[in-house]
C-alpha cells in the first residue's frame, strides 16, 4: 500500500516537472523527441545517421540517458552534435526531473530539435512524461515480431513507431506486417516508419517527418 | 528519502522470501535457473531448443515471466514442458514473492530443472533474487558489442553469460571477443557460452553444462 502511494506521488511530481519542461521547450520553439526502445535496437545509430543527414541544415541537441558510461554521447559528439549525458546509476528510465536539471546547460533558443535518447528499456520509460512533443518507440527486426502485444504500454503511449534494422529482414523470421498490425490494434493511427539506420533505407521519410514536425512547432511558437 | 526507505524494505522482503524459495528448491533437489535478458534476445527460443534436446531425458518445469500475454508459455508448452505463466501487469521484473505464489502449483519433487524466464529487461531483474541456483544473462549479437559496460549490474550478478544469435555474426558489426573481455573485467571468472539457439551451434556445451549442474545439485540434496 505504501509502495502504491509512493509511486503515485512520484508520478504526480514527474508530471508537474514535465509541464515546466514543456513550457521551456515551447518558449524556445524547439521540437523535442523522447526515443524509447530495448537495449541495442539502434537508437544511437539512428541519431548518428540522422546527424549525418541534417547536421549541416539545423541545430541539433542530444540528451543521452544511460545506466552507465558516456559511450552514446561520445558517438553523437563525433557526428558534431552538442548535448549532455545523464547517467541514472542503475535507474531504468529518465524522469522529468533529470531533464530539468540539465536544461540550464543547453542552448535551447538556438536549437531546432532536441533528441532525448532514453535508457534502453521497453517497459520503465513508457509512462514517464519528460515534457517532450513526441514520444516514439523503436523496435528492431531482430527482437522478434511478437513484441507489441508483449510490451503493450509503450506501443499505446507512442505516437510514432520506427521498425529498425530492415536490412537484416532477409536473414530473419520476422513478419513486419504482423508487427504493424499489432501496433495498429494497440494504438490506431500510430504512425509507423520502416528503416535501416545503418544502411540508410527509409531514412528520407524519417528526415521529412522531422522537418515537418519542426515546421509545425515553429509555426506554433 | 521515503522512496529509498521503501525500496530497501521491498528488497529486504524479497530476500526473505527468496531464502524460503531456495529452501523449497533444495528440499526437492531441483536445479533452478533465472534467465535474464533484453526483450528479443532469444530466451524462449533457447528454452525451445533446450526442450528439443533434453525433454525426453529429464523432467523440466518452466516459469514464464511477462508483462502481458501467454505467448512464451504457449511456445514452451508446445515443446512438451509443464509450467506456469506469471503476468506482472506492467512490472519490469519477477520477484521472489511472485515465484512463491506459484510454487504450490508445480510438482517440484518430480522435476530435474526449473527454468525461470524473467521479464525481458536488462536492468530491473538484475538484483532481485528469486531463490535460484544460477542467475544467468543472455546477450544477443544483434544488440551490439557495447552492452556489458552500459548495463553492468546484470553482468556483475550473473554466473553464466550466454552470447546468443552467433548465426547472425557474419551479417553484423559485433566483436564477440570485445564483449567477452568486458564481461571478464566486470565479473572475472564468469562462465561464457557462445551459441545459436535457432541454428543449434554451441547447444551441446549448454546441455552439458545443465547436466553437470543437475548432477551437482542432486549430489548436494
């Protein structure tokens, strides 16, 4: 009982801080994406591939969430992105409070888009609002085509689902239509993009999606 | 502060029940393995492939942990295993209490080995003792070779690490020696097996490992 009370209190406090973050992002007119997936689904590779395509055209900030190490931040810095690494020290998701603590160190006013790479986990980050505009989920083809129904929360919460590692489809037993169908059942109208961040297939549609979202955000601010 | 107190109390209570589970497993003389990995690393496929090899030779029980669905239990039942599905309803790991609740429904006395497939999560299950003999981690080659240092807790806690999906190595940028080296740094002496549960490579060494552990357990009971 006390556990439930504490969890409710933590969620309420998170929502309060997330609203403050959302206000700060809106004032800066910057698009913010919260990227969630299992470990190894290709979140950082997607960011690298994205930076290669839009790094010269727009200002990108990255907030990297990890249990340990700065490995992901080193990778996106090598592609020219600025940003901040958050280590949760064992915690299985980012929280709005962790984001609020680092916002002072980021030049939001000059940025067009902030990518928040959450901790690699398909469960815990699902329900923690960080103040983002879009919560999105990555699922890679190597994880098996039974995942949406087995981990429903994030597929219900996300407004964009990316099916990554399509370059490996020919070597796998993975029914991509079945996955798309399960996502549609869980979350009718959820947008689904199919791509290979490593090989580049489908990246143009993703970049177009980002450009359109940024234009929409700037129009509103 | 109250959050820390509650977490400590939950862990203490878990340890108390885990000790009871361990006593029940010891009295039955049954080997118990707690299998932990990210979603889609191949835990259920490993169980299917294992059941195909030892199902006729020994009595196997399976406890399946999932956020939602009975899909994994259906798969191992189709290979002849008996067992029980636990749905955590959003919870990111099994606990000793969840295991204790289902033990009454399992014929431990007749069993040689119990496989507990934990919830697909590389973080939360790491520190929850279920009363098992061996905590083991699966990492698949498709998850990238940077994972042990990024998710250190489970690689520190496990006494067996399985590197799965070696059949896909030729299509990936995955340095298996680097991964083995990182595990050795985190957990010197941790046993490491390399296999493809799907294609069968390396399965003999895993089956031999299970047979030896069962013999060891029966010798002690």
